[in-house]
C-alpha cells in the first residue's frame, strides 16, 4: 500500500489510496477503449497520478489484468454444485458462460496463451471443480485437462462470436453483391441445404443453444470413458 505522500494525486484530484479505485478506473478505460489499449501510462493519466505511484499497486500491465480478472471471479456467485459429476461440470461452465457473457473482454483476456495460469488459487475454483468432476467420472488427470480445454474453447468461442456479432448488423450493401442477401438466392444445385435455409440463417444462429450444446458436449466427452471406468 502506498504512503499518503506517494498516493497523493494531482491538484484538484482526490488522492488515489486504494486498489479498488485503481481497478475501477481500469475497468472504465477498458469499456471505452478496449483491454488491448489498457496500459499503465494510460491508467495513470486517467487517475491523474504518476506511473511510479501506480506501481505501488501493480507490477505491470499483465498483473493489472490478473487483478481485474480476480475481481470478476470474486464477484461471481458460486452456485450449489450437484453431486453428479456431469451435472456439476454443466453448472460450473454455465456459471462461467453467464458471467463472462456480460463482460466479453474478460473472456478475450483469458484466451491469451498462458494467462489463466497466472491467476491465483481463489480465481481458478471453477477449473478445479471441472477437473475434479471429470476425474470422478473416470478421467485421468491428463484427460481431465483436455476435457476442460474443450469446454473452455467452446464456451469462450460462443461468448466472443456472439459479442462481435452484436456490434452491428451486416452491411449488406458493402459486403454482398447487389440484390443478394446473406444466404438467399444461393444456387440450389451447388449448395442445396444452404439454399433451403436461405435468409432464415440469422434467425436460426441468433438462438441461444449454449446450454443444449454444453450438455451434449459433456456427455460426449465423459460418457464412453465413464462406462470403461465402471466396467
């Protein structure tokens, strides 16, 4: 914790004395500019303090992101997890999905290679729950890691694709030939299934099928090995 002399802000600004103030300002920057443009220098300017003062609270930009993700996890409601391992995985991953869907920047940060490994023990409780449930269902520890990886890729991908799709409607005038819609007017002799779906594609893909897909995925990943384990 910085002393009162080092934590004093510029004239006209309230002093920055808490980690909470720093993380709140960082979140505001992310909302305005995106997490890729979050830097220690930009955050110091946002707070009206010098970078040296900020380094009393964070080591570097990556440490700042780790702390931000830790705050996200800390505010996550821990659900009551079922005894059945497959159902426990479904509930745990649905909690991840529902939390990160509201703040997709956090999901994007977590897809950076090796970033999840920097999180503290209290921030990876869902990973622990999924691994333990997979082992209980018959997986080896190595296989449990693979199970989590598959489920995380599915979850993060679903969140990021939907977040980016929601940015704005497709600019058909710019991206598609005149008079052609997304999948309308397709040549039935070449792509008959797509032609039959036609312009219903956006409505179909807009449906929220995450939970259905997750359950199917979990059954597929754990079902066969569970039977082998019991046999």
